[in-house]
């Protein structure tokens, strides 16, 4: 049973791609140019306001230097975490107004200064951990989420 909160796999994928782009300090316009769409078109994909097609997804993965299977695996782990948190995770993209993840993520990014890269989890050796390596089960049996997903699920960062 869910608590009325809804998202979709395409929304999760769009956020993961945005976070990877930010990790690589790449501007939306650069990525859009490399994959052959307008910067406004790519911005709409990242915001979940336009569909992420398979060709666009595969081109973005190639440009970002990451296997599409790694991004899909990360999306699966986050989808399971959302499901465990009583969210409905749908396979079909939802309208922005119907997707709570997209709405909350938009709020999160609007509060960040000019879409600066997210500070991600660092392990016990103080090493950077990419979104692709999250969610992470910590030794104390808590789950470490990347900040955008943490804020979406729990509110502000502590």
C-alpha cells in the first residue's frame, strides 16, 4: 500500500543522468550539443517535462562515459528504495504535476546555487562515492542516499 506518492522509472533515470552530468561538471548545453538536441530540450528531459527516449538515453550515457546498464541498475535500486518507502513506482512516465519525485527534485535543485554539483556520500576512507554507487548500506545498517533522493524522501539534509 502506498501513501499516495507517485514517481516513475523515467523520472528516476532523468535525475540520475542529471546528477552524473553535475558530477562531471558538464553544462546542460554541452551534453545537449553532444547528443544532438537543443539545450532547452535536454533541460526538459532532466526536469521530466519531456520524454527520455531510448536513443537519447543511450547517447547521454555514451557522452557521460558510463554504461547504460550501470544507470539502469542504479535506477532499479532507487526504485526499490522508493517502493520500500511506500511510494508507487510506475513504468510509464507521468506528467510533471502527477510525479512527486519530479516536483520535489525541482524544488531541491531550485534551492541549490546555480545547480552546483551535489556533495555525495564519502566512505570511511573519505573517498567520493558517485550516485552510481548508491544507495549504500552503511555498517550501522542505515542506507546512505545521494542528497537529491534523500531530500525527496526525508525533507532537508540533516
